[in-house]
C-alpha cells in the first residue's frame, strides 16, 4: 500500500527512509541529540540530503558523535578531519563542533542533561503544527530565535535560528509533518 508522505522527501529513497523512521520522532537521548546538532550545523548552507548521504562518514570521522571525545580533539585530529573527503570539510564547522561539544557538556552539568535544557522550552512535549504543504512550513519561529540566541550567548557555533528550527523538526520538538502524511498522527 502506498503511503502518503511529506512532499519534501518523495522520490528519493534516502529521504523517504529518513522521513519514515526518524524525522520528527521525539528524541530525548543526549547522544542522539548531539548527533543531530552536529549534522544540522554542518547542513547550514547545504542541502539536508547532502548531509544524510554523508552521515555514516560523519559518524566514523567524529567517533560516533561521542561528544566527550570530540571535546578533547587536538589540532592533529582537526587537521585529519579537514582532509577527510567523506565529510564536509569546512574548517569553521569542524572547529565549531569541538567548541559545541565542550559547551554541550557544560549544559549537561547545568541542567542534568542537554535534553532537560532543550525540551524545557516546550514543557517536554512536542509542538504539533498543522502544515498542509511543506513549502509553507516556517524556516524559523520565535521559539527557534529564543533557543538560538541563548545558545549563541553561551558560545555555540552555527546555531542560527534556521539551523535550530531544522534541528527542532528533526528531533521531534515540533511536528511539521504535513497533515495528510501518514507520520503526522504517529509522532
């Protein structure tokens, strides 16, 4: 039986699988939240499909998104990442990931977990929007502006409001599945 999906993923098997299994499913595990934060920050200025297709390469290059290890990266590891053709070799984003890993752990210490910090913005419950056509979904909101501003104040890199809103969608803080998508009522 053919499933009705959000228009943005239709026709690409990588997109469809990501959409059907992960996108918009609430994530509260810090390790997975950090993975999505890294991927979304690398996506800034690029297409999400580019990042999805390189996801396994990112996972290998960044030690399975182990933020504790990433926070301790030295210059030789950074230089090896900048030579890794399997990832996006953007010097500022690679260095920003190391900074973000350190700050991620600071937020964990302050709030008990990064998840506690982040999900408190929505009272630990996803916001369910009523998107009829993905082309009309917002690129950012007052809430993503607020989270972005706080993260930037703390020193996080590549966390503009648009990146944070995409992150919120990916981790299920907001349900922006189209209302006629089979996933809309499930997540």
